[in-house]
């Protein structure tokens, strides 16, 4: 806590020691850290970017360095009795872009050189693996204590080279040789912790580390990064109250808005709700609800993956998959699903233990709206697409329940899309329709099941429920008949809002809406 009374938030700060010494807000994860360090030796943890992995690593570094004073008042202070100082080797791969073998060689040279200044070197040690093995041995002999090895962003070289398989293979071989030292030096190691975004197969990099525990999907450690709902309600309550006051909201309203925007992450079957810490702390600091996680730009490589594999965009709002489909190695991508999950664009929303099947979906509105907004320009192949004015217009129309104006905007929008032979399909029109409505922030569902079929799209406002059926080169009348014959309105008859069935017919020749018809009930 700062002396002025204004809370200081560690936005973009990753060093535990600095956060504590300079009085920044710190959410106490040290009970989990104590559990981690006293129950195992070699760990891997995967989490999305900006989720506190680096802070966790520097907290481990401070703990194993015996810096007891930094932990005064934290949970671990009442758990740890010895506070032994161990030699700590902290390797951070995030320091550069890996566009050549020389880039990785440079990082090895810099970081190994730093450790050699402290523990000495030998002329007989030439390769990174040889130098690393020598450093561990000398650190062990000089201090009389086993060595702690911490790795941050281990996968940075492999993610940077994902579009260059030949380079990636060279980098992978260098890393495999480097990490093989861990097994050879087992008797001289106290603790090993490796973290990153993606999960590369153990055989590709950590082939020698038979004892490596992957805790990425374990309930026990699911909250070791990020901010939980209970931590928000206790440690950050005063901050949420300040946010609410600034925006003319009640505390409950502010909590609800924060939950919808930044909550919703689950990394294991029974994980507590977890907020994106980067977005949450930015919102509390700036006292507004912007899309902070997307501020670094469009996730272009993900969009290209989705297009390459013709992935069903609408399924991202709730798809079922076993763990091996999404918690999978990413060096040989055969589906965008593992990348979407490991990068944080999808998260676990439910788990069926009988079938060992997970339901994945967008974690929250920030990710959903940010990602869908990134997709639209790629689907209309128009970099100058004026998205905001169109979406704002559609939202205003729907809030007034002016379906006539809304459909006129959509018709004009479709007519403006550049001609593309590959896009004359019902699915393409359907996806664009879904993306447009999703961007409004209103409640949208696609392929909604009824007793005898699936409604193409359901859109809910405060006062109305619109059930859409979309046709290509058919008729709006036929679409309405299908809504009736399949009973698409039946699930909503007791809702209390006005029900409106909407039939829309696209014309593949003109590439826009030929006719539409709405009937209210």
C-alpha cells in the first residue's frame, strides 16, 4: 500500500521483490507456492500471456534465495521455518525475438555468461549444455546447496519460429540438448520450474525429464496465477468500490461488470472462477472497463489458423472436446483448438466426468468481443471496414426494436462486401450474420437446439427474443415455415419477452439479403 493512500497496481511489473519493496498491491499466492515446493521437484505450468507467470517465477526466486523479509505478513511466513538460501539459476527466454539460430545462441551466451561470472567457467565447456552442466556443478560445490532452476517463457523460441519448420527444428534440438542437463544433474538440483504459454510435447524438448509434472490442469494449483473471485471480493474490495463510485455504480453493479468482462477462466475441471489479472488491474487502475488484453493488437496467426482449417467460428461459443484435443502439443498443428485454449481465447466452462468431456467457450466479453471484432475484417476481406459505426447502428436499432432499420443496415453491409467466389455459401453468410450480431454485445446463440431441429440464430434483448432462420437462394416465407414446423420458438414461450420469428433469404448472385420477413407473437 502506498503512503499517499492511493493503491499502486503492479501493471506490467513482474519482479516480486520490487512489488513488495515499493508497496504495490500483491495478491498472496504463497500458500500455494509452499504447497508446490514441498510436494514435488520438477514442474511445468502453462498459462496464457499476461497471466502472472513471470511474477510467479520471480516469487519462487525470492523464496529460494532465502529472502524471508520480503514475505512478512504473507501466508508462507507462517509455513516456512528454515528459509534456506539456495543457488538460483533463473533463465528468461522472453528477451528477444527468435528469427535465427544466432538469436537463441545469443541468449544462451548472455544468460550463461551471467551465471559463469558468479560461479566460474571452464575452457573445456563449449556448447550451451556443457556450460550449463558446469555451472550447476560449480554452484553446488561452492555453496554446498542443491541448485534451483527456473525457466520463464520456455516456448518463446518455438512460438517465434512456428512459421519456419526448419528453423523451429534447429531451435528445438538446441533446447532439447540444453534441458537434457537437468536429468544428468538430478542429484545436484533442489527444484525445477518451467513455464510458458503452449504445451510442446515432452518428447520434443524434455525427452529426458521423466519426472516432469505438468500441473497446468490440476485443480490443486489452478489458482496459482490470475486473481480468483474470492480474492477480488476480499483483497480488492476497496478497489472495486472506488471503481464503482467513479462510474456511478453500486458495488454489486461494478462486480457484475468486472465478472462479465474479465472473469470466466477455468484451467481444470473444478477450478474456481479466475480473472485475467492484467485486464482486471488495468480496469481498477484506470477506473474503466476497456479491452486491455487486446491492446497489443489482433491475434493474426490465430485468425489465419482458423481460416486455414475452415474452423467453425460459431462453435467457439461452446464446444465439447476431450482433454487430448485441446491440451495437446502445438508443434504440429492439425487444429486451431489447442492454440486457442493455451493462448487464452477459449477456456473450460464445464466438465462431464462420466465421459471425461470438457465444454470450451470464450472466457468473457473482453475476449469474445475482441476476438470476434478481429475476425470480421478477414471475413469481409476489407481492411477499411467501418465496423464501429455499423455495429453501433445495429445496437441502437435493436434497442428500439426497429428491425426494419437493422435489416436495412445488414443488407447494405452484405452488398458492400467485395466479390469472392469462395464465399457464395450459406455457411459464409451465416457466419457473417453471427459475427455482426455477436459484436453488439447482446446475447446471441447459434444452432440452438429444439425438440426436432436447430434454430440458426437466437438474439435476445431486454424486451424481445428474435429467432432467425437463414436461407440461401430460397425464400423468407420458407424460413418462417421452418421456424414453425421445427418448433424453434417453443423453448422461449415462458420467457415473458416478446417473441419474434425472422426469416432471412440471401441471394448468392447479388451476395446480399434478397428478402426477409418478421412475425411477432
